[in-house]
């Protein structure tokens, strides 16, 4: 029975991945969710798996070397799926040190713990793998309307966040090259979907629009991002963990390029289309809420990631067009408005205390 260590499993992508694994493999796997529960970690995301015998939560900071090592001493880990990271560009501009500590030194702790636990005199224990979940932001920016990021594109990070992720990627690569460590790296485009913390573009715009608040758009709103529905990403990570060739990097892109202003406009239009005519919140929603604000420092113009390799080697490709994914996402937030209220009021942080007191 395979055991997964999922770091950052209470976050947006991590929790969606755990829910996907549990639905796919059910009782055939064990999952250990290690998360230090920063502002973006929310155990309410995982209420449905919490009672299961093959799921366990550990409140662990990956910057704590001893705590990370103890996980590998206490459990026979077969897969490390490393999501845990500080991930918001604006926060990295204000406080780069936190990003370096978590994203670089935390990754190093995980690598060392896994290497020590898995290494033998003749190599590594069979069927072990470490998967580093990274980002397309490590590639920098595409300045024109053409071209894509490929796995061979040189890394050129522009923000403290992307620099810290690129540094972590280089650490993983060094362990692959130096120690023949069994690992893969995946680099994804912008994710969206259920359970995303509302500092990110899509949930922020949904929440603000429903409340009749301004919808802040950086610069001219013409910056382009490639969008990937989070369940499609979960499927890709699972596939790479099982079938990816050791040492390879795989780009996971959505083939859904949109300008930021297009996203905001689509959210407004979709909300007005979905909300019932008698819903009072309709009166709050208007294109007049769009407010252009000073551009972000070092704001990358365009990200576009080519998933050609993962399709050719493993048969994965994105399944969810953005026009469908955005409707699914907005419908989820409308149906889980209590979750959004807990997040924005900070009440979600009480959940851990109530559920895990004394454990």
C-alpha cells in the first residue's frame, strides 16, 4: 500500500490534489498531509477525507529540519509531492526572506530527509519518487504575442517569488545529477478552481464583485496568463508521479491564454448570467467596478507554457476549456459562500484548533 507525503496539502492546489487522489485510489493508498497552516492553508478544504483511516494530517513546517526528518522516520514514504510554498508575488516583493526560507531551505530539508530515508549502498529503494511542483514563472516573461515556454527554455525569474522557486528547482536538479536522486519537476501555468485563497485574481474578483467592491486591475490589464483548471493539474501530477521518467521536467499548461482584463470581464458577465434574477447581489455587479491601479513592480507581460512533452511522453493534455472552467469555478464559490466568508474573516483558522486540539 503506497504512502504519499503531500506537503502544503491544506492549500489550494494541494487540497485539490489530495481530494483527487482519494477519489481515484480510495483505500489503496495512504496520504500524510504535512502543512504548517499559514494564512493560505485551510483544513476545511479536506473535511470529506478527514474521517478516513488512510488520511493523516501533521502540522509541520518544512523549514523545521527535525520535524521533516521525523516524518520519514515514522512513516515509510513512497511518494513526496511537494506543494508547500509561499506563492504570492506581491507578498514576495514586500518580504523576500520568507520566500527564500520556505521555498529554498524548506525544499532542501525535504530533499535531504528523503535522500537519507531512501538511499541504500546500491542506489535507492525501489518505487520511490520525489515530485517538485513548480511554476511557469521561473521562465520569466514572453514579451510578444508569440512563442511558448518549453522545458529547455532558460530560467529567468523576475520576482523574489519566482527566483525562490527557480532556486528550489535547481536544488532538485542538482540532487538528480549529483546523487541520481529519483525526482521529477513539473512547472504549471496559473491554476484556478475551488478552494483558492481570495488574494489570487479569480476568487478576489468574484468576491469583490458580489460585494460591489472595486475590481483592481494592474496597469492596462493586458498582461497575459495561461490558465489551467486545478483538477486537470492534479491529473497531470499523478501521471508524472507514476509514469514520468526519472530526472525529467514536464511543463503542465492549460492552452487557455487570456489577458487579465478579459478574465475580469468574463467573471462579471458570468456572474450576471448565473445569479438568479431575484438575487440582491446582482445590483452590486457592474463593469464600472473595474479600477485600474498602478502596475506591479517587475510585472511579467506574458506567460504561455507548452505542454507538448507531457502529451507526447505521458498522454496528458488539459481537458477543461476556460469558458467551462470559469463557470464551474464561479458556481462552486456561489454554492460555498460560507467557505469564502470564513476565509475573508479569518474564521477558517479556528477549524484546526477545534478539530485537532490535544492531538
